[in-house]
C-alpha cells in the first residue's frame, strides 16, 4: 500500500520533538500516510543521533546511530534555531502549512519562544507530550521515560518482591504516550474536519508520560480504593493464577507458559505426561493452584529443563497449551512466521546501507506496508522545505545558515 492510498495521505505533520515520545507520535502518523517534517537544532540535531549502538564510518569522524536510523525514519529533516526571533518567525510560517505539530519540550518552552499553540494557526492539532502534563504543580519538573514509569506506578510493580524494582527493557512510557497521543490527534483531526459539523479548529492533546502508564494499571487503583489492597511486585508469577512463568529449558533459554485456567492446566498436564496432576485435589480449582503456585511452577520447571525450548514449545502446541519461546533479536529476524507475514522492512539508509527494521504497525486491509524513508541527515531537506515549499531564495537560505538560523 503506497502512502497515497493510506488514510492520512495529504496531511502534513511537523515533528519538533526530540528523543522518543513526540517523534514516535509523528512517526506513527507518517506510517498512516502523513508527510512528516522534522525540525532539529542546527547545532547537533536530535539527541537520538548521539546514542549508540553506532555504525563506524571509515571516512567520517562522526559515528552513525542505529537507534537514530530507526527513530528518525519516515520523515524529511530540516534545521531551525527556535531560540532566535527569525527562527520563530519561520516556524510559524511552516506550521501554517501543516495540520499537526508534535512536541515534547518542558511545559512553557514554546510559550517562551513565542511559538505556542495560541501564537500559531488555529487549525493546528498539537500533540504536547511532557512528563507531568502542561499544568499542575509538577508540570515544570524535568524528566524522562524513567520518571514516567516511576510516577505512573509501573516501576513499583516490575521485578521480584524481594529485590529492587526493575525498569522494562524498553522506554515504555515514551512509546506508550506517543501511541496514545497519535490516537488523540486523529480524533482531534476528525472533530476539526468531519463533514457538516467540523469545527475547522484544531486543539491541544495534553499527553504526559505518567498518564499513559496510569491508564494501563489494570485493577491496581480500583483495588486500592475499594479494598485497601496495595498491589506489589510478583516477578514472572501471579498470586492469582498458576502455573504461569517463564520456565528455563535445557538449552539455556526460557519458554513462557500460561496454563492457569482449568482447561489449559489439564492440557499442560497431558503435554507433561502427568495427567494425574489435573485430578490432584490440591490443584482442582484456580484458587487452589494459585495458593500452591510455587510448588506447581517448580514441577513445570523440572519438566521444561529436561528438554530444549523448541521441544517444550512443540509438546505444548500439540496439546493446545498457550506457549512461546522467549525470543531475542536473532530469533525474531529468522522466524518463519514473521518473515512470511512481512513484519520486517528493508530500509535503504544512505549511511548504514540496506538493513531490516520492524515494519509499520498495524497494517490496513491485510496489506504489507512499504518501507519508510530512511532517517534524514541533519538538514538534508532544508532546500526542499525552506526554498521550494516556503519560498525562500537559495541566497536567503545561505545567508540565514551563516547566521545560525539553519
């Protein structure tokens, strides 16, 4: 499916964010067909360019970040100094041609630069991502992803009860907030443009990192408020269900098995060749199995450790037990199911060369998406945007570049 056939084709998004959350929001909109223009500071650009792992360039003193190769994809790149009045003027001119602005500066920054929503075109939809929100006593506080998961309550729940809390393996509050923000942006665009009743005006999506985490806390707050129950860390097991765990195998990897229900527990017992366990009075009901969870999980561990991970998986699948091997990146890129479904795209990066990345997600109408544009070099599209689209002459572009505006 080409970008022209996607639902957001014809929409222009200005990505003036940095690091992950706002750029990810813009990138999701781009993968639905929008044109995304990324604005970066002329002095070094997005911070993600400086984070490894790096591809060493033999003839270039600058290392190339593979993180940037992923997070910067799918957009055109320009430079602009937003701290200067001329840069602010040019920003207002550029966003006047757009539909959406995605930003994640500390609240008050855009206001100080004279480019806040009420100082720009009223048709714009703004995704304003921060750690603590645009208002409230904590709004001015600095922070990053880790503050979002801590303040939002996820960090407290992650890890084992007898050990310090552990962060998730990725920047989950950044990505989660970017996703929620993209959803809200599309709702605001619909409100603005819907036939007959559209307002013609944009709006501001206020999306703090902690708020996205708060939204997915399951029963945690309701149980605290109604039952006085403070949820705690449980590791890979659950106090309310067993057997469930990431079980070790003979070849040193782990297999996730979830067999808490009566039906799945009986299936697992058959897969293990221990059907009698399903009729053991200690394990007859879910609550009984949960109260004997450590004992039951240890029995399953003994079984999984007698085989390689793929053997465990196959035995479980033969009996209809929910199971998955814990994959690393090598496993993912070589998985036949993901390859057949087209879950990877080959991005033709001019610096890193052709390489596989995760494809756009989700897909529409079952069509495998095209590969996004490669991440732009710093200021790569300055002439295309500032001259061809905004009308500056090449002489003006050169003069403003010399002045530090571009």
